[in-house]
């Protein structure tokens, strides 16, 4: 865990600015009802595809949490995963560490940290939470609570091959540049879907992951 001004004084100017903005603008607590109706969400796939909320119907979205891990290198990065090709949902897609909030999780933060440890072996002791974004409604019916955390370098990952094929880092500056946020469309289950995409090297960051990144950019920089 990264604590104290003496440690943070060693951050690069880019990272210091990000931490200041995060602590000023992110929420201290998760926003909204974990079991709220789809129409209550201010962020989500339905903002580009209004019919998504209709397809979810009257059922409450399933609660989930993801960790947005900002690795405190001199050039800060965001740690992402490539989901296993054998997963039942979102197979092979780029994602944040995270998953469903279990009954035993005391908070979305606890769920996000647990999932990060289970998926990629990132110990919670390396994480300093900075705050929450607005909950994000995915087109597959999950109410995702994004938790932004600063990650102290020096960790060694151990991937769970049943969930994650790879873990990799992308420069924060790339993801927080508006010009890298492209609007794409494609057909999903016979319906045209619109989504954000942020191709980086050989990776295609898109869908809910890109939508949450866009949400972070708008929260901090607009």
C-alpha cells in the first residue's frame, strides 16, 4: 500500500496529477442501489444502445465489481487482462480484474480485490484505493462497480489459467487521451451495437472495459 506524502512526492508529475484528481473527483463510496433498475444507471452500454436496458427488462442487474489498477511506475500504466478463451461469457476479451460480488464480500472494494487476487495473483496489500466511479450497466446485465486503486510496483502476478490467458499493462496517458476513444459498431445477437474501442498494439480494448475507461476519463478530465 502506498501511503504518506513523502512517498507520493517521488511520483512523476503525471502520476501526482492523476492521484490529486482522483482523490478530488472520485466518489468515496459506491453510488446507487446495488440492485437498482437498469433505467437508473447514468453510465453503461445502454447510453450508446438505449434498447439494452429494455432487453434486460424488469430484472435487477447482477452486482459485480472491477478493479482499475493504476500501476505507480514513473510512466503510470493500467493493468488489464485477456480473459480465457474458455470462459462462458466475454471469452478472449480484454477486461479489468473483477467479477460478481459474492454474499461474503463486505463491499465492492473487497470483491474487486478478491477477484484481482484470484484471477492474476495481485495481493491486496499492493493496492491503495483512490475511489469509485459511477456504476456501469453492461449489455449482459451486470451492474459493475469500478474501483480505482493505485498499485505499488514490485508485485509478481500468478495467472489463473481457467480465467485469464494473459495480463498486460497499457500506458495511462494512452487511455486518458480522448483521441484514442473511437466509436465503433458491430452486430451482436442479430442487433447492431455501438461501443467504444481503444486498440493498443495487438490488443483490442472495447465494450464495457472501454466504456469504463471512457467513464474514468470523463470523470477526471472533463
